[in-house]
C-alpha cells in the first residue's frame, strides 16, 4: 500500500489532534505508512492537492456539500467519521474505517 496522506477535520482542532495521534499510533502498530494532519475546516482547500483522504468529524456532516466543491475533480476520498468511534477517539476503529474506504 502506498503512503496515505490524510487530513482530519473536526472544527476546533483540539479533538482532531487527539484523534490524529490515536490513528497514527494504530497505523504504526500495523506498520502502515500514513500521514495524518489535523486542521480546522477553514483550511481544507489549502490541503486538497496534497491528500488522499479527508476525514470529517460527524458533527460537521453539514459541510460535506461544501467539501465536495473544494475537492472537485481531485482524487480525494471524503469520509464522514462515525460518532461511535469519534466520541471515544478510538484510533483503531477510525483507521479501520479509513482503510475500508480507500482500498
């Protein structure tokens, strides 16, 4: 599997930082080469050209239409994170979801 560049977005950035760290840890345990960057949603368009996937916090479902416009024709997989793992910042479940979506 090639290196994955993932942008994680969930608003304030605090919880996304923890979530990104937990996904990184889960990826390292599996020996996967995944770069996870956590940013606020206002920065999405700055990263579109550099990422393979965009993970969006469940409470930001309302920005998905706008996100699709930013993404346009770029080969970026947009993934709405599931509340059940996001709420507890479960990096393993988030990683599994990410891998399901990008395979």
